[in-house]
C-alpha cells in the first residue's frame, strides 16, 4: 500500500496530521504498539521538521507486510552540514518553532534512535530528503 | 487521595484545584507515572503506559505529541487555557485535559507527595 501527504511549511495547526493518519492505520492493521510508537515518533519529528524549516514537502509511505518505508522530501533551505545537524542539541529553529515545543536539536537524533534504517540527504538551497524504514515485526530498536 | 502510587484523574484534578476541560467520562482512569516538560521532543523520547503529561505548553502540538506518545491525559499548569481546536482534537482522540492554577514545580511536588512516580 502506498500513501502520500502534502505538508505546508509554517502550518503548525495541522502539523502531525499525516502521522496521526498513519498511526490509526497501523493500529487497525494490528501492528505491535511498541513498533507503532517508533514509527510515529520518527514520522512526527520529520513532519514537524518540514513545517518548521521548509516551504513545503511531501510524505510518501510504502507499507509492506513486514516493513514501513517513509520518505519525506521538502523544498527548503536544506542542510549544509548534516553531521552537525545530527548532533543532539544543535538546531537552527526560529523562536516561533521553539515556542511550539520543538527546536531543541533532538528531532533528527530521535529519528535515528527509533529507525531501523535512516538516510538523510540534502542540497543546500533546494531541500532535504529523509528515508526511514522500520521493520514491523521487530520490537527492539 | 487513592492508593499510593496510583491516582484517578478526578483525584488529580481535585488535589490540584484543577478543572477538567474534556474527557470527564474517563475521569476514573488511573495514572502511576508523570513526566513534566515544555519540550515536546523530550516527551517523544519517553516510553511508559498510564503516563500523565504535566506541561505549561498549550497548543495543538501538545495534543499531537501526546497522541504520538500514547499519553491519555495532559495536565496544563500555570492557568494555561485550552483552545476550542485543542479541545476538539483531544475529544476526538479520547484524551482527558485538566488545567490547574499551580506552577509546574508545585503541581509536580503535590503529585509526587501523593505517590505518583517519576519515569527516571
């Protein structure tokens, strides 16, 4: 099964809608709760990142019998130094984003900790792409 | 105030002079642990069932973060107000929202004294 969601930069009112839909779907399919939580934490952090940093983005979900693959591609400023962005505590978030309870430099490390496979690529001035895979039949991170 | 280490949501509300904004029909639910933070990324790192979130951050992302974290009750401190949009979403998700006039430190202290445990 494949699904696609559009995400609008700056729209904090609707941030989390795609993650919420995916959570409901996985619950309906009877996926283990621990695995669902890892999926939605990854997806929600990544969705909020698009809202916080990019102009817009697309979330593509490919749901297989034994894994979920999530690709988030945005049009935005991109990340010049990915290694630095992956460090806990590093953030370029605006004061507005911090007021929403994010922007403490924990999102990407959080995704990395919960994903079975995580790939991040970026072109400064164009945008960022995240590829996250989680095995649905494994509980341990 | 109920058994040590376990409190019903209605007991929490009354102990903190709070108001139950929504989810009154689930006031019988019990919590054993609480986590206090205004940083949603911190909340997304915790892993516990029957957890109460204590926060001074009142916006839509507080509700969404609780949803992603399987948290069924949020206690808003410092008289933070819940918007109709937040209430609607919480209702839809079956959450209980409580507001109270106490500071986060005071609310956490009262619940700790009553036996609610920290996560770590």
